[in-house]
């Protein structure tokens, strides 16, 4: 089955998550910024980078290599046009983290927000482990289920609803258990609540040394 992310226009996705009733764009960028401040990585990979939300938070004097990864080639083209020249050490890769290898050198920090709801955990975490240097960090953002709120929020952007059949909410416990099998130990977890009523969990993992 064709991945629905390949058919969602970037303008639809960015407009959807920026709607006041959804308000996820600022949250995702803030969590990325927080991870950069906490860990001061020399290199970072953003999985599911879309159009580069949060790339403006990167301090080029600290983080000298930035890798953007997305399954949609159009998203990569947009992010490249927006940030090449303003973010030093920038490289982009079109890739599905469930299959094939990730063709970039390992990084100090991997940021994967609202990604695991759409992929197979064992395959994806295995590849992200290989993309993270020993002693490096993986920071994840998961959406928590709610009995009263649609997992994929209704909006005027109809293309987004194509995600409904393939979205599977992953529990923090499931992610932590699967991450442990590929060498990631959990360091922290924080729950966030947005004005929409949706809740998210931000987890930090450290990859084993050696």
C-alpha cells in the first residue's frame, strides 16, 4: 500500500498543525529547541523533518551538522530551499526508516516527533540505533490516546484524513521496551497537554556506549 504521507501537500500538513485548535507546530519546535539546549549536540538528525519546522532554533556555533530525513521528496525539496545557506552543515535524505539503510554518518542526537505512530517499531528503532552514536541521545514525541478526541484532528485540509487508517498510537511503555532491545535506555519522560486537550509524551533515551 502506498504511504499516504507521499500524497499530503506540505502546505496542507503545515497549515493543519499550525491551526489554533491543533497548535502542534510550536510544541514540536519547542521540544526540538529544548533537546538542542539540553544536549548541545555537534550533530543532529531530524526524522520526519517535513519542511524544517524548528530548524531556525539551531545554534550553528554548537551544532555543526544537521541531517533532515523524510519519506516525502517534496518535503525535502522545500526544507532544502528554506534552510540551505542559513543552516551550516545541512544535508537531506529521502528515506523510509522502516526499510533500507539510512545513508548518513551517525549523529549525537536523533529527534523523532510524531513518527512512530506511522511505522513499525522494531525496524525503525533498529535503524535509528545505527544512526545514533554510542552515548548519543534519541528524543521522541508520542501522542497519547484520548477517549474524547480524534487521533487525527478534523480540519479543512482533507488530505490529512488519509492518515486515519494507518495511524496507530504507541504507548510510552511499548516504545521504551522496543528501544531497549536495540540499545537505548530511557533517561526521562514528560507529559505535555495542549489547549486542544491532546496529550503527548516526550521521552529521552541514551544509546549504549560501544
